[in-house]
């Protein structure tokens, strides 16, 4: 079956060969939430360095990169099936771009694709407010706030690719980009 792509298809094809590549693997330390924060902080530290001449630009770049990275890595850790998580990150044409790839089960894939379909029909800001209200009424509703915040408040451009693999799992590749402040260092 051909991969199913949601969002901005051209993002899914951008090469990150000249960026950073990390693999989070299952092992004796049990891949968990703390790895999301440490990994996103590491990525933010490296990718924000070109903005170091301006404290304001550096702090903004560091914050945006860290938030975007953390949301994507947390979701990969939270919803993944056992196995590694591949993370690629780099600067492309004035934007920070991150790609996270992990395996999910078919039920998770179906629920997520339903959410992505809703995103095509409604403004992310409207969906964010609806989700805040839903979460306030029913704590079991599942959050979804991170993704919607990225789209509405950070103007993130995103693409999601769903591919079946031979183990009856779905390989989810999430690609996201956020504009960075102009920098004289670049």
C-alpha cells in the first residue's frame, strides 16, 4: 500500500542529510519521558547556536526549537510500539526542521488519522479552543493540546506520513518546520 500523507506534502520530501541524526533505542534504561526532554534540550542547544550573537534571537530560537522537538519526541515515546525512534533535525531555508520516525499500532494510526482529517476541515486555533474545553470537562478525553498549539501558536508547518511495514505496524513519520529569526551568524 502506498504511503498516506497528511499536511504539507513537500515537507515530507525535504532532505536532512546535512543535519543532526539521533536514534533513541529500547534497552536496559527503558526509553521514557525523561529522554524526550533531554533529547529536545540537546537539539535546541545545537540548533540555536547560530543565533548566539543576539541574546533575544538565541532565546527565541532555543525556545521554539525545544518546544517543537519536545512535543514531537514526547508523542513518539508515548504512542510508539517497541523499537527505535529516529530523529533528524536541521536548518532549511530559514526554518528549523525536525523529522521523527517511529512505529505505531493500527488503532493508534486510525485515531491519529481521524484527528488529522479534522485538522483539514477546521482552523487549528478553533480546534485548540475546543480541545481545551473538552479536556476541562473530561480528563479521559486525551490531550492533543501540544499538536494544536504548534499549529496555531507557533505557525508550525507539518506533514505526517503513514506507511505499513511487514510486521503489521504502521511507520509514522512526522515532519515539522518553524521559521527562525533572521541571523547574521548563518
